[in-house]
């Protein structure tokens, strides 16, 4: 019996393998990981883990023993060089050809880096190796009193900036647009985040176009921006987004467009191949493509993908959610705010401890919460149940949002 | 190592050995206990490692933080007197044998 092969041993890949077993699939499963490490959690890499240098074992999504116990054949350091859909096999870098009964692509994404020759001291933050190298670079910068320059004021960049400030580094963030996290959150949230970072001593520079990196003896020494300004840097973190890893799929002829195109059930254009997680672009009912880079998406799409491999339909329809930690501010987001036409705030904007409720055509579509955990948890339930509080009620601090859930019943 | 006795959704019982410095959630996901998700890796952001601590034992644990209490207010499964987030439970030898139960859903 040919195995189900899963390419990519991250969050989505592990989820597919485990869901297959939970759904009583008893055939062979091959889980191929490109890295030397077993499956691990990536979110802490730019946050707590970077500061505290925990034991890598504590990052594990599952222990390798637990994976083996479920008769999942995990292979590390395993690079796939091609997929041959016509022959239903994958080719490995070592020349092996592995036949599959079903194939899952969970290849993730790679960090978008700046063009130009590689320099030491320039980091993306995606892998455990990246984080370990960056943690070491932080110590070198501290020893030399050299600053960190972060390129990109998005989640990863800001999390790294916060962590570096906690460690005592001097930090400058260079953002190409006019505000922080601008692709995801409303200006009011950006402004609150900017206040927090400034209060912690981060230099924020907006509307800055990075032209390139300046190096000395192969080591980065500064970031050069349009207009000729140079920001001295002991190390540089590039946080300008990721590129979905769809090269194998595209070369195999699968439909791709900034990601492997999948439907709500995680099926690709090939009936034997599914895909899940950061590598995908999901086709929505209205024909548009949605890219989500989050753990929640990897898990839910992974469950859909496992079902699809077993010939079942389990569409992923749950409201997406995300989180970010910056200093002691917990930013939690649920829903997609794109296209909102009204925004209501609840809580204390100055502290900051508030939530932004996004509405489109009078209906609630998303909620961003800064250190308002209760609002976030409630908002997940409201959105999942299609409950839309009236904007005036959302804004009224005396109004108990939870009463809406009780009224509708469980 | 202290052990936590974990009953999963299908009634299956596992004795989880908790290494020093590990949370109950970390040990549970490490052992692949069905029904403990721990999506956020213990960052107190997702509430998908909800568990029920045996009511007889609950008072022996350090009280939950304000943040944990807020997350517990709207967990996916029913909230009970023993509801805790297992990423916030750290045990020592004095809590050896702590019984916990996995709720029917986390999402």
C-alpha cells in the first residue's frame, strides 16, 4: 500500500498526520521535514523564546516519540526536489523516488529578504535556527553597544523590537508606510502600538524606503535609505513579509497564485493532492483568494486536508484569529477587518487597553483587542455565531456583550 | 518527576510525567493527548489547552492570573469550577497524581 506523504513537518503537516490517525486511517504516513528539528512552534521564536533561550525541546509541537507512537514515519533533513503527479510520486534530493496514494503539501513560507549579497548580522525570523542565531547576535550587539535595526513595522518586526528592548538593545524600526501593522489593523490600533513602542524607547521611522544594506568585511554595519540616510546597525532583522513556498507545487503544474490555490476543503487542482497552512491561497465563494499566515489557519486547514485525503468534505469556515505579544500588551485579533466602513472602540485608548470593533454595512466583521482578553474571547464567539452587536451597544462600556450570547443560547 | 493523571475525551487515562519547568499543557501536547491543542504554545493567547482540574484538588493549585480568568470566561467548552488553562499549571512533587480531564472541545 502506498503511503500518504506529507511534505513539510510544521504545524499543518503534523495536524494532517494526527487527524488522519484520529479519523482511523491505518495506512502508512510519511511526514517529511526539511529542517533538522522535529516539529516545533514558531510563534514564540520572535517573542518569549528569543528572550529566554528556552530549551528547544520546549518548543516542540509533539515529541518525536509521540509522533512515532502514532506510526507516523517522520523523516528530518529530507528535501523534496520534485512532485510528479502523473506518476504519483515525489523525488528526494538524494535521488529516491517515493510513490504516494495521497499527497499533502504543507511547505510553509520563506522570509522575504532584501536583494543583494548576503551579509552576516542580517536575519529573518522563521526557523529555530534563525532565532538561535538572532539571540546570539543580540548578545554581541549588547557587548558592543551596537543598535538593532528592524526593517518593517509588522508583527514580526515589532515583536522582535519589543524583545530586543527588553534585552536592553537600542532599537530603530524602519517602516515603508505611514503607520505600524497597516495592512492588518486600523489607524487607531497602529497609533496605540506606536505610543507603546516609543514609551519603551524604540525609534520609529515612517515612510522610509530602504535602499540597501551597508557592509564591512561581510558584516552588516548600516541600513541605507532613500535620501542617503544611513542607520548604523550591529544587526538587522528583516520583517517585510513572507513568500508562500509554492515552488514545488507550481513546478508540478498545480494552480498557484502567490500560494497553492485550495478550496475551502483544502483541495488543490490535483485530485490526489491537498495543501494546508502558510503555503496556501484559499479560493473564497466570491472568487477572491485569501492568504492567512497563522497557527489557527494551519490547524483548521490541516483538519480539512486530512478529511479530503480520506474522501470527505470538511470545509474550514471558522472565523480566523491571530495574536501578537509586544511588551505587556497582548494584541489579539479575530475576523478580517478588510473593507470595514465603521469602527467602534471599547475601553481605554491611552493605557492602551481597548478593543476596536470593525463593521461593514452595519455588521460586525472583526475585533482587534489590546490587552482586552475578555473582549477577544467574546468576539470569537460572537463572530463564529454570526452575532453582531449594534455599534452603539459595542461602544457602551455598561453594556454586557456576553448577554448577547446568553440570549441566543448555546 | 510529578505525574498528572489525564483523562482524554474518549475516557482514556494517561499518566503524564512533567519535567521540571514544563507546564501541564507542554507535557500533554508532547505526548499528543487528544483534545489539548495548545495552539499558541503557552503564550496565554488562545485558550485551547482548557482542562478540568479535579474539584478536590483545585484549591491546592496557585490561583489563576487575571488574564487567565478572562480567557476562561469564554472558553469553547462548558466552564466548570475546576476549569483552568493547562499552560498555566506547573506542578511539583506536592501535586503528584493531580487528576485532570480534557473538555469535549477547544475551538
